[in-house]
C-alpha cells in the first residue's frame, strides 16, 4: 500500500477534499475572512488592500512575486494564543514556519517563546535579542556544534530526541559546566492529519523515543542519572494541519500515563508537558479551524482529567503553534503572465513565481485558494490551474480554482494563507530569486526579508 493511501491521509499533507472545486464560489470577488489576513479588504475601486495599502502600490514598490504579511494580524494571533493559555502555560512559536529578526522581536513584544531546530534559527533568534531562556531547541539530529551553542547560550530547554542524544547533551553540558534543562520527546503512537487520526502502538518515523515497550521510561531512567541534565518534562508532537482534537486526547492520555509511571518508579512528578503544535488553519473556505481559546480549553481539560485520574498534580502545559500563528497572516502576490486555455479541460494561468516560493502544493498536494486582486470582475468563472514558471510540470501553485474568465496578462492575483512553510521552504530552483517578505501595518509597508538578487546567486558561486 502506498504512503498516500494511509488512512490518516498523506503524511504531513493537507488532504484534498474531493469535489471542492466542482463549483465556483457564488461571488468570485468576495474575500472569505477565514483564509485572508485580518486587515485584508477591497477598496472602493475593487482592488485588494492590506494594512490600508493597495496591491497595485505594493506591487510597484516591492515587485512580484512577494509575500505580504499583515503585522497586526500576526501580533493579534500571538496575543490570542497567549491569552487563551494564560500565565499558567507557555506558548512557543515554531520558528520553522517562518522566522526573521522582525518576527523574533514581535514574539518578544507579545510575550511568546520560540522553538528553533537548527543553528541558523538559533542565531536568528539570539541576534534579534530573544532571551535564551525563552528558546527551546528541537531536532532529531542536532550536531555537536549546535548543542554546544544552545547549551552555552543557555536555552530554556533542549528537547532530547534519541538515546544517543541524551548522552551527547549530558556530556556537552557537563563539559561546559552547565546543568541543561531538557524534555524527552516521545512518540505516542498517534498520527494525526487534518480531520482524521490513527492511534497505534508504534509509529514508523524518525522523531522521538517510543512510549511502546518501555523505551520512553528507559530514556527517563537514563536522563535522571546524568548530572549534566535537568529533566523537566515530556514532549509530544503528533502531526500537522490537525482539526480533530481526538489525536491530542490520546497523546495527552499516553503522556500523562508516562508521568504516572515516572512518579511510581522514581518518586518524582515531572513538572511540564509539551503537546506540540500542528493546529490547522483555513487554506480554503472548506476548512474550519478552531480558535485558540477552544484549543486551550480542550487541552487543559484533557490534561487535568487524566492527571486527576492518576493522582498527579497538573503539570505546566506548553504548546508550539507555527502555522496557526503565521500561516493566515500572509498572502503571495503574483502577476499573471501567460494564459493557456485547454479546450474541455481547464485554463492554465502562469504566474511569475511557482514551486520556488510555494513547494507545498507539489510536495503535499496542499490546497490553496486564489483571487483576482488588482480589480473585481463580473465575468463568468473559469476553471483554472495556477502554475509557476519552473521547468517542471508539477510546478503547480493552486491545483484547481475558479478565476474570472476575463483574466488577462498583467492582472495581479493573490494566494492567501502562505505565511507558513512557503518562504521558509523557498528554493533557488532554476536560479530564481527568493521573494521578499514585506510586513504591512497601519498604512506602512516595510521589507523584513529582502528579495534575493542575481548578485546573491553569483556570490555563492565561487567559480
Ligand atoms: C513543526 C513543529 C511544530 C509546529 O507545527 P505547526 O504545524 O506549524 O503548528 C511544533 N512542534 C514541533 C516539534 C514541530 O516539529
């Protein structure tokens, strides 16, 4: 059976909802607030604006393709998450979704913590002034150099991912004269994607240490014996783009069970559990994500109930949303280049970017929406596939969507909900130049990551 036939859907994919594109939306000019950043609207001429600035001006000033990020939306989402979880819990923004120094400063100002998973992300975080104590370091294969830098900087926690890493981090911490706070990442046998999850005893993947066969209990035993480590809790991350809380329920129950075993064996109650990230967002009008306060309540209730059942004090909970904070805050603006109607099939609309600025459609079969944004149109809808300019037929940005049939070269179209895992996963395929990220707020637009230049490409190519 192929991986994509997995009952939980393609791994890390956003499952395609059959039939979603069989009918156009009633009004192609409407902007569904579920998928667009909060300040996005149309002006009196029908052009899309964000933070009070129209797309024509943005395109002229910053070029296309480009990502436009609604800063006040980003900040509001940070606040919604930290308010929902309150002072008794910790929200870590998963930096891998999109990280820049401006983002790090916003996180600090809004009181969030930060997950990093590489030396590059750690450097960005520290350079922008994030206190090390508010940084968590992740990864299934942290290098010795990365561990040394994280321990020396004094990161608030390192999430241990293997038996070898338990020893590796302990030795490095001891050599540096530190006692490093750590969590152990366990795999709870839950694979969750979008609307479904499956619970099994084992999980066939590279992350973490299995709860099954007493392996996680053994990891705890070893971590507790090592002087360089201060074991503060257990970590579990079950998937991505999840809407169904049932997977978290199983995960939390299994993690709390481990806390109870640790208490019974060692006489200690580990003070923290981290339930990871993976909360879903709306990429199309068919998606119905939960609000942070609903998620906080659901997770809090589950953990409290399971702890009471096991006679444990409720540990401090942390969560790690990445996509759910940054994903909805940005859209990608493209200029339409060529339009190719294929009789009886669909119309191919080519834009000036593609899989180099959004690999998720090619990689995960991800679904996106798209709209004509430089103007409105009352023309009949046409079924389109929005494709890029790369030398690859899989270079698809939006697989199936409707756009007005009077679409013409030079029109601007935008793909919403591209704040997460788009710029972060962007490539230089075909020696394309990675687009800029422009933060827009209260009538001001500011480049936070500049566009690459051909000089940048040549500088890396040392001949
Ligand atoms: C990727 C990841 C996250 C964030 O996932 P989102 O789907 O962006 O919320 C959180 N925690 C860990 C350990 C991750 O690997």
